[in-house]
């Protein structure tokens, strides 16, 4: 089980949104690279970067900041989402040193695209499924589709994606607790890893996530809780490792 700090980028700054609303954001730092280094120093084993401007624009906007973070954290796997809607963008990110690219809106609007890029970039494609009440949201969460999240997950599993990031957008950024049961239910329906996202706010939820690992929940993206201090990254990862019987890291 990985705890993955989220760095959401808007106009070159590190922000957090509430329920995906661009107008309802909190700026946590003007220096996303420093934020990335902070999480690395706290023991992060992967980072989750989102180009929020790119998600709404339909193409990368904060690419330079993402490149700066990748260069500052050369030994850390980094996954990037937001505005990734063509093969050229995927290739550019992978060339920068990004480990995984996350396909969101394009995966829902043109599902065959996922199959194509999984063949072109095997092992590097993650699909982000953002849902409210079981239906997938698109276009930076501004629209709800008619697609059932479980049906979409099963399709993308067949296409060969490395994992699925599942976000309950009614919980995201609200500090009201994650929809862990919905995440577990989705994980039970497929064999590929499911990464939980949205609303994780307290250490007690870490224990619930650990229990969910047996169903295929392999990680959790945490944002606002880290920035507001309700979850300590190092302490939470230590708890996970202890439950898993992983010895503490030593130099």
C-alpha cells in the first residue's frame, strides 16, 4: 500500500480544489518543486501531479513545472494527469522521466484511445475514473457522463492499463472521509490495482485502507489532509509498513 502525495498545479502554484471546482481553490505554495522535495524528505515513494489548467484546457499548461519536479526528484516514480489527450503528449511526458501518465476525459470520450496507448506505451498508462454516485465525470469534473464506473474499469483492464485511480468527487477536497467502500467494491470487480483518491482526511482511515488492500486497493492519493496537517505522511506510511510486516528503512 502506497501513500501518494498529490501536487495539484494551477498557474504554476500548488493548490487544492474542493469537489473539482476551479473557482474554489486554496493556494498552498508558490513553489511546487519545494513541495515535492518536502514529500520526498517525508518518505514518499511516488508523487501524483495534476495539471489542473491542462485538464480544463485539454492540453498541458504546467509542463515546465512538472519537468522541474521530475528533475528535482530523479529517483522517484511520478504519475501525471491533466490534459493528456494524445500520444504526443504521453511520449513527451515519458521522455521527461515521468513514470506513469493518467488518462481521464479522453478515456471516457474515446475508449479505443486507451487500447492504442497501452499498446504503444505498455506499463505506463493509468486511467483516472472520477465518479459521482457511480457515474463517470469528465472535462475536469465539470460534466457527468452516463457511463458506469465499474463497466469502464472492466473495459480498461482488458485494454492493459497498469492501474486505475478512482476518485469520488463528492468527497474530494472536502475533508469528509474517503468513500472507501465504493473503492473496495470497484477493486473487487477487476484484477488490476485500484488507487484510492478523494477525501482521505484522518489517520483512522489509513487502517481502513490497509484492510482494503486485500481487495486490490494498492495505494491512496492524499492531498488536503497532508497540507492541513491532519495526516502525517511519514507516520501514516510507517503504520502501513508495520501492518504489512515491512521492516523500517535504514540508511
